[in-house]
């Protein structure tokens, strides 16, 4: 399979994932927690780098540069989804209390401090309100980010 085709198919998958997240939010009432919102940002960044790679169709060094940014986006998603899965598996007495919403955190704190607060997680991030095949949304997201990371590695090594 060519690099360009794999990038295009992966981009379509990410668009589907983001559309599904919006469907759950706006039609099913599943409001995203701060970690979920940052995972959406990681998906969006990965999608942007895939789109640029697909449009540009680079040769030689361009392949490595695009792959680096794609891999970093996927790794960020792995960290964010992994943190949320960890919070969801904590005993109830160890789950952090529910905190303010993301908009309040961003309005009252500098960006790096806000990011640090969000990464700490809250009770909102530990709630599992949706499951499919007995996996939570965060667990699915972790699996998908790991898959996208390995697809990036495969695509980098396969420079046809």
C-alpha cells in the first residue's frame, strides 16, 4: 500500500472519529471532560499533519519531518488517553474531586498551568458513561492512538 493511500485512509478514520465524538456530544448528551477535549485536539493535529503529508506527497526528508509530527501527535494522544484510562481505573476514594470546566481553567490560568491542571484530571475524567464491547471511550481512544502511532512508523519505513 502506498504512503499516500495509507495517509488518506488514516485521515478519513480520524475525521470519522471526530464526527463520532461530536455526535456523542451534541446528539447523545455526552459532554467531554477536559482530557477528552485535549484528546480531540491531538486527533485534530494528527489529522492536519496527515492532510498536509497527503497533499504535499513529499520525498526523502519530507517523509521523516511529517512522520515526526504525526508521531508526536499520536504520542500526545497516547499520554492523554492513558492518563484518562488510569483515572477511570482508580478506586473511587482515590479519584480526584470534580473540578471546574475547561473554559474556566483556561480563562483563569496561564496556558502551561492550565495544561498541568487538566493533566492532573478530575472526577469528570474518571466517569465512564459510554461503553462499546466493554471498553470505555478513553480505552478505545488509547487503542486508536496506539494504532495510529504504529501506522505512522510503518508508513515512514514504507516510503514507496
